C-alpha cells in the first residue's frame, strides 16, 4: 500500500507545498465518506451489538497510550529523548494508561480486550514473530533512502521502481494463503520467509555503492516483498487462531498494538543508529584524512579541475571542492551505516529461523482456516 500511495502522491509533492497537500488530504475525506456510505447496506452477517456493550472508555485509554508511545518513538531522537519535557511526560503517562486499561479489562464484564489471551503460549510466539517481522521490514526504508540520497532518483521514479516490491508481496501473499488453506505446516513457510529476508539483507550489503544501475535491484526488491508476503498472513492467522473464537477480536487488538508499536520502534531504531553509526564512520574516515595525505590532495585536485573545466574560478572551485569532499564523506558514512544495519538484520533473521526450527509447539501447529475462521484477521 505504501509504495502505491507514495507513487500517487509524488507528483503532488513536487508541484505543491505541504499546506496545499494537507488541505487536499482533508477534503479527500468527504468523497471517501460518501463512497463508504454508498457501498454499505442493511444486511448483517452477525447479530447487532447493543450500545451499552461498547466500551468506549477502554478504547480511549488504549488509543491514547498508542499515540503517546508512537510520538515518543518517532520524535524522541529529534527532541533529544529525555531532555525534553514532552518525552518525559509521555514516558510517565503512557505506562499509566496501559496499567489503568489492564485493570479495567480485568474488572469489566464485557471487556474491550480479554486478558485471558495471554495465557496461551502460541499468542506470545506469534507476537514475538510479529515484532521481528516489523523490525526487519522497517529496514526497507533504508533502501528507499539509498535510492533517493545516493543514487539521486526523484520520488516519482523511486516509487515506480518500488512497485517490484509490491509484486513480490502479492506473490508471497498468494503462496502463503494457498499453503495455509491446504493446512500445511507453518514451520517450513516461516523458515522460507525469514530465509528470503535474510538473503535480501545479505545481498544488499554487497550492493550498496555510490554508483549503481537500478536494474540490479529488481530481484532484491521482489525478494523482500516475497519474504514479507510469505510471513504476514500466516503470522496474523496464527495469533488469532491460538485463542478461542469468542476472544479472537482481543487477539486482533493486541496484534494491532504490537504492529503499531514495533513499526514506531523500527523508525526510532533507524533514526538512532543512523546518527550513532554515521558519526562513528565519519570519525574513522577523518582519522585517515589529513592535509598531508596524498589521496586527499589528489581528490581535491580532481574536484577542483573538474569545476574549473565547467567555468568556475580558482577560488570558487577550491571552496566547492572542499564541499564536494565533505559530501563524499557523508555518502560513504551513510553507506557504511546501511551495511552495518543490514548485516545486523541478516543475523536477526537467521536467529529467528533457528528459534522456529527448535520450537516444538510451532512444528506441530497447523492452522485450520475452514473449520475456524478468525473474523478479526483483517487487522
């Protein structure tokens, strides 16, 4: 969904400022609401839920905690974490809301989330796999960033190229759905999915370069989408099928919480390690670069001669050459950061495969969708 929406939004972002775009997004809600009302009908597949059974207070506590956690994780690095009063307040309020929500669910006759779902071991296994999946998928943002910052592709062409990833997701989703309907064991499906993601990250480590042909990344983009497609539906069905049908919606709600929180955590991880690892690599590169270095002098001379060949004066070419050298160092530091992060994600995928193979409860688990259809699987 993200590459498709980004592809549609790319021309608007290039031509209009954000104030116009946000106003357009706001007004787009109106035709969307009209279309939603036009496709709805009065035919109900399940019994009506009385309004007194709607626990809106728990929903407010639940949603507020989610928003605070996401805000802290996404903007924590920008606000310098606990040096900001907003982050400190959020760190105190969010756990308090979660604790209040927990005790409220235990005391209600019709809770929004049934706490009993945490008694099932398979729920914990599924949630752990969901955390790993979204941490690994979050690293895909580095690939998009690499295309735009290092290779210099514009947003429109970048998002067009990422459609290969969408194709991989579709293929992986079809294969995984077919395997689940055939009641095949999940161990092989999950091992193949995480192995595909591990191969994608390992191969990308060797393909990060200042100059590259985009066609070299088509197979890798499809591999990343294929791995994600093989894992998403089986993990979701595994979580919901691990509990009785009466409380499957609670498992869905917890899955939404874990997915949303892990996605925000992946953004926080990328922001933190980019700042930390790039600084380390810049310092290492700076240690080997001195004004007496022959390579440094030769690179500056090459930059200066190239700029003078374009009609720039000696003084201007000398200043611009230093700026180009700084930009080159920044690019190399970013590439080294990408390589380090993708190497780490490769080992995370391999460790997950080992845990899946060694977990006996996964080896024996087969989802029977036909006999037990999880109505809340749409999360």
